[in-house]
C-alpha cells in the first residue's frame, strides 16, 4: 500500500503544481482497504513546516496523527477524534484505532478554510481526482465527515 500512497501523492503534486509538502497534506494515517474512512475539510496548520505529522513519509509503521498527538494541545482535533473513533469502534486498542484511514476533501493546507489561497470549491476540485483514487484504495462502507466546528 505504501507504493500506492506514494503514487497518489506524486500524481497530486504533478496535477496541482504544489511541490512542497508543507503546502498540502493528503495522509493522516496508513491508507488501505477498511470499512471506515475519516474525511475532514482541509489540513489546518502552518505552512512554515511546524505542522504536526506522525510520519514524515507514508505511514509505513502504521503511525496515525490522531493517536500520536491525542495528548498534544497543539493538535486540537486529535483528542476528540481519538475518543470518537474509540466510541464508534468500541475499543481503546491503539492497534485497532490506527487502522482507520484519515484524509481530507481538500489537500491544500491553510490555518483555516477562510485562509485558503484559492476558493474552497477550486481547492476541492483540485483534490477530487486524488480523493477518488484514495476512495478506491480504502473502499469504505462508511465515511465519517468531520470538522473542527
């Protein structure tokens, strides 16, 4: 699966023209077939390279942003998402929870949606082909749409 994640990432870079990872984020976890997929709106954080990521590559060791940063106040969404996934899957097992793939509808990073350097519609269209490929890999039965509000 790591090879498919790399391929999807490369294709997004070529299609979008965004070449530096600090300006976009596709993955928050390993991506693989699973019955549940979590999708947020767009990656928050700064574009100065200080954003938090559980993996600097393609989550080969099953790292997961929500679980890795659930006790870090700088990643406000991690704790409630970890708790929500724990409740939904009825488990506290990190090994089980880190299997839940997570991504976004928009891959461009911005502090918040209002600060995107293009409109949300343009950003979503830019990510659409990549998101479709990600959906084919995961093939979820259910998609959990999340937001920080």
